[in-house]
């Protein structure tokens, strides 16, 4: 059971200490997961936003 939660400052510091390579790896994994498991409708909406440059 978790009794102590991270404050926002602690969470930001933890992520700031991550190397750029590990951040990019994490983003790649998230994108692969989204590509595999998002519904078709969500994928189409993301694609339209990507084409518009958002």
C-alpha cells in the first residue's frame, strides 16, 4: 500500500533527471501502444490532427 504520494515538484524533478534517450524511448512505446490498441475512430482523429500540424 502506498502511503506517500509524490508532490508535483518531486514528479517534475524525477522526469527532468531522465536522459533524453530514455524519454524518447518512453514516447515511442506510448505511440506503439496507441497504434495497437486505440479504436479506429480515435486513430483517424489523431491522424487528422497530425496532418493539420497540431
